[in-house]
C-alpha cells in the first residue's frame, strides 16, 4: 500500500477518477502497450488525449512532451497526443493586471505607458498583450496564469506516485527509466513556467544567430521581466501559417524555406542551443523574407559532446557503419544488456537501405520518415535516448513539414547531409592539424 500526502488527496482522486472514466486505469497499471493491436492503441491515444485536456495545464504539457517520445510510446498514441492544443479562455484584464503588478511590484501604468487589455494570443501557460514603454518602444508582454506553478507542482508530485506504482506493477514500467523521464518532463515544464529562463533562452539563440542578418530574435527588457511576466521587443510580421495557407503571396517562399532550414540546422550542428518548437505559429515573416522566431519556452541545449554524437551518428548512417551506430547510440542513451545487438544492427541495416540506398526512382526521401523509422527501432529494442536528442528529431520533423508546404522541391535530408559532411571534414582536418602540431604523425 502507498501513502498519499493529505495536501494532494482530493487532486489525486480527481486524476484517478478521470483516468478510470476514460478507461485508462487498467492500461496504466496492468497493461502492456506492446501487445495491443493498432486499433486499440488509437483508442487508448484518444482517451489519453481527452483525459489530459480535461485535467489541465500540467497534463496538457506532459501529453505534448510525451508526443515527442516516439522512441518510448507506440506511434498511434504519439499521433493522438500530438493533437493536444492549448484551447483556453483568455484571462480577464483584471487578472492580468493583478498578476503583472504583483510580479513587477509596481503599478501597470508605472511600467508601461500603454497596455492593450485585449490579448494577442492566449495559451495554457499564459497570454500575450501588446504594450508601449514610457520611452515609446513597442513591446509584447507575456503574463502567466495565476497559481499555475502551485497546480503544476502538485500534479508533478502526484506523477511521482503514479510512477512508483507503474514501476512496481507493470513490465513496461520496469523496462523504461520512468523516473529519468519524469525528471526530464518536470524540468521542461518548470523551465516553461519560468519566464526569466525563457528570456535567457532568447538571448542565447540571438547569439547563435547573430551573424545571420535575416534572422531576428526579440530583445528582452529585463527591467520588466520576472518569472511570471516577460517583456520583449514587439516584432510586426506575418505569421508563417498565413503564408502557408495563402494561394497568392508576394513573398519568395523558396527563400523563406531555404533560410528556415539553414538556421535550424546551424543551431543544432553549430550552436549550443536550438529552437525546440519551430511550428508556423512561432515564426513571423518580415519584408525581404526576414524571419523572426518567437516563443522560447521549449529550447534544446546541446553540449559539444552531444553535437559530436549527432555528427557521429549522421556519419555512421551515411557510411553504413552499423557498429559505430550502435556505439554512438550507446553513448547517447541507455542500452541495457537485454538488447539484442545483432537484431538491432539488422534493423539499422534495413533502415539505411530503405532511406539512403534503394531504387533511384523511389519517392523523395523525407527526414520525418527517416527519424520516425529510427525512433520505431529504438522503441522496439527498448533503448532509452535522452530528451535533448528526441527534441532535435521533433524539431527537424516539424521543420520538414513546413518546408514541404513552402517548397516541396527542397530536401531537408540533402541539406542535413551537406552540413554534416562539411562539419565532419572540418572536424577531421582539425584533428589532423592537431596531430601535426603534436608531432604524432
């Protein structure tokens, strides 16, 4: 028997009752996702999505994050969770004023010369208003929903109770590092709830993109930024989804697609951080096809070692070195002793033949299909990959979907190959130079 902290009692049983009502209680604590038929998995995904939407922001965010983990969840469930949307009623201006004034510790009129009471956008975490500073600069102000941190913290603590029970009662709970996953989800959600952290992410990305005159990152106004209020430069532009949905546009869509693909690949392969949620709603298009990136709550962070592992994996896939692929994945994640390494190498060989060889007249190779097939192999063999690498895959899949809408002739796969080959050659040139300096060759 397990104990529930008294402060969480009612929320715990509210969550449990919603899960049971959606038929998810048995699946969570006794079921085996691997043994289910696809039509049953689709049904589980639908119920899981509806339950998350009913249970509030923490569950919506966890569901959205889980939808990026196709290495751990069956594809039908991932596809359903990806449909989770931030459909919320906007906060009243009275609530916005109270949250902003408590956070900034000053009257709204003292911080801003003008503040539009009608929000530009509203989501589960907060909403954005247009404002003007006393020096005349136009800004966008993001205000967090009240008491959200407390609600999310309660739900995260309840998730820990669920993880304990799932690990004790199910085979799939013992197979996967659920505690590590929960810690990753918890850190990601808490990072999104800290607008100071989001501001720092924006500044880091601005440094990565500083040499590209066509990429804009909004400036952060730190004197008007706190964990619950983010004040940033207001950038006027056309949301990318309006251009994608338009039959006629004056913008050069090929140029937009080319610049978008280059900036994200450069962030991943050269920078120490990258935009983790590059969907069309977070991208503005300005005159001369300049691109402004918005919303930095989900930002991936890669160490030099991690970037090297991504390059090593790309190189191994291109060259067909299955042993190096397995070695690199072992370095990237957790490969248990139970993994059948021979079967894994066989699956990787089939993947490589499908995506990098095969008939010359086959349809255009897509990055999304390649990554999804790779994640399916990871899932099938029970290999755990850290969330930063999964976020790289999700970002690339999202980007490719945008590129297909803008310019179907542009291949993200070929661009990724080009960049990875150049970087691999550059890396080996540096190694050779270093060996000559040391006199070892």
